[in-house]
C-alpha cells in the first residue's frame, strides 16, 4: 500500500484557496476527507496484502515494517500539513479526545480497502507467467502461516517489536474469525491499524479459500455418483461443516433424522435410489 502523502506542489494561491475552504469545515470527518484528498492521510508506504506475510518471515521486510513503526513513534506531526509563503498556512487534523475514535476508524477503513477475494484467489490459481497454485495448496499454505504465528506467540516470550506486530495482526485475524471486529476506541498508530487490518483481511482470505475449496470438493465428489458412495458424501459434508451449518439453520437436533434427509436430497440430486 503506497503512501498517500505524495501530493502535488501547490502554489501560494492554491494553498490560500484550500486553507479558506478548510476553515469553513465544521465536522471533523469532513476535515479528514479534505486532508486525505489533498495531502494524503497515510504518510508511509506499507506493504500490500500478501498471503505469505513476508513482513513477518523475511528479515529485510520485517525491518522495513518495524522501521515505519519507529519513524511514526518519533514523529508527532503526522496529523498536520504546513505551508509557508511569508504567512503560515496550517492544516491540522489532530483529533480532540472526542474524535480520536473517528480518526482511527477512518484510517482503518483505508487499510481495509481491498478488491474481491474470490477474484483475487482465482487469479492466483491461474496466473499466466507465474507458477500457478491450486486452491488446496493456497489453503494449506495459509493455514500453515497462521499456525506458525500462533506457535510463535505461544512460545516466544520476548518483547520484541516483531512479536508486538504479530500480536496486533493476530488480534485482527481472531476478531474477524469470530465476527467481532472492534473499531478503535482511541487514536492508534498507523502501523497498528495497518496490522489489525491485515489480520482482518487474512481472515477473509482464509474464509474464501475454504469456501472455494469446499465448492471444488463438492463439485468433484459429493454430486458425482461415479466418484464416492453415499456414506462418503455424508462424511465429506461433515468434514466441511455443512451438516452443522444446516442443523443450526433448521434446528434439527436428531443426527439420524437429519442425515436421512440429507441422504434423500443427495440421492434425488444424482438420480439415485435412497434405499440403495
């Protein structure tokens, strides 16, 4: 994600006109939108979404990310833009206490901007000119990466900046996984909002991988009478959580009754005889 602070060179007259407009804005969110449009609200260049999360596993990329964190910590002037043409023009969006949540939520929303994951994954799996990866391979790799992060967080007790970054990422991932994403209640660092957003995006990425893989398996096996028998089809439905999903939806407590109904549906779909 490129820094949005790269802006045009404004002339003195342009700055004066912008400043006059900025002073008329009453709502804090309008000031944020104005500042972002003209000057860019994210002052650093963050990595784009990457399934390999190399900023955790490649030293040079880890150092680049933690370097942003350190720069931000030492620079308190990231919420203002100054111009001097003999007279000072001072655009300030530093949030008051009541607006800190608004500020951080806006930044978080910027980091969460991402195209459709289904299309993204399909392009990854059939990308011309690159080594294509099956949905299953992508899913296994993504699960492996999350497992590695969980292991590090559970077994490495140092207080390094890298572990702190992993913690923030994993919080976003877990909150999204249990569908309880929390909007920031106060002003947060850009790096923390970026990492929390990356965790949310990774949870969405993983969820879409599971859906696409389950769809592939169902297309190739469950609704193909020449591939597996009825008992195996029921087993696959259990494995992918389909049985539990429908049990909750239709409130059928008895497993045997529910599986009988599923069996009849599958047999009807494939033109089979439910009695064998």
